[in-house]
C-alpha cells in the first residue's frame, strides 16, 4: 500500500505469499477501533470497512495503537467483552470515550502533538498535563520532550529525554533524543547517540543512513560513505541509498584526483 510508509525497509524485505492474501474471513462481530486523525490508520480502517462487514469505532486523538487510550479510559476490557458477547454499541462506547478523554494521558499527549506549529505554548501545556497524570510512563514523557524541542526549549527537552531513557532505555527513545540533539545544533552529540543506535539495532538500515547524514552535515564524506554503504547492504533495493553512494564515490575520487594534481 503506497500510503503506508512506517515499515518501508520491512516492506522491501518481506516476501508476501499470495496464498495468504485474499478477502477477510467473516466472524460474527468485527470491530475496528482507530484514530481517524492519523491518516494512515484511517486509510487502513477505510480499506477494511470496504472489504468486510465491520463495525467501526473512531476515537479522535486516541493515537496508535488505540488500546492505550482505551485502557486509560477504562474501556478496553468492556469493549472486548461487548464484542465477545455480541452486544457492542458504538454510540455508547463513543460517548464513554468522550467523557473520559480529558483525564487520559494518551489523549492529552496526542492532542499536544496535533497542535499547529504556531501554538507551541498550548502544545507544551497539554503535554505537561499528560506527564503530570503519568509521570513514569515513557511514551508520555517522550512526547513531552518532543513538544519541548519543537518549542525551542532544547535544554528541558534533552533532560526529559534522558529521564525517559533512565526508565526504559530502548532504541525508540534514543532515536527521539538523537533527533532533538540534531535540531538543537549539537551534531557531535547527535552522532554519539546515533552510534549507540547502530550498535543496539545493527539490522536497521535507517539508523546507519541517519549517521551518514549527520556526518555529511559535519563535512565528513568518508564517514558518510562508510555508514551509507552499511545502510545499503541492509536495504539493497533502496534506490536513494544506492544513488547517494554512487555520488559520494564519484565526489571522493574527484577530490583525490585534485589533491594529486595540486601536489604535482
């Protein structure tokens, strides 16, 4: 599906089996809960609805996946039970979700992320409110760090990123820290985190490509080429990686020839 770009490397790597494709098999009651504010999730829900007899439960600003919001709202178990017993009422669940949303850290965090760029104070205020409700929940704190960074409050953002990583030191949150350091102009710091990402997730081509980009910004074309070659080895069908590798090889050869010419 061209609109789904979240797992691009995996899509190019996986060999999909036609035998496993086909129409969705009907069951007595199928319910799709999703956030219609997320374009890709909305498209998936539309495609499923067009193909199968499903009941939909749109939950604006519930995020991806919506289970976190449903759990915040105390609706996850009731929803599962309603589907199992065949008495699902979408209007009742939608109303209950609306009533509970303002005390849901997930909902507040998603609403913060959806604020336009010209409302940074509102975005940060919503993210801070979410963090007060869930002070030890890494995704909520990570979202706050990103909102602080978007508002130009980089010192607070970096400190919050480190707090997140002290709770749950996983690559997703290290990636957020890396992006914030890059946005703040701390390229050596960002590259240092990128190196950790490369070590912790060596099969993820995107992290190698990102390290290459950081080195490009720092003027290190040899380093850029080394890391981009690693990315290409992991994702050989990526035409962008291949073209940039070829361009870098040509640029470095020209540079070497010019150096030799000056020595003569």
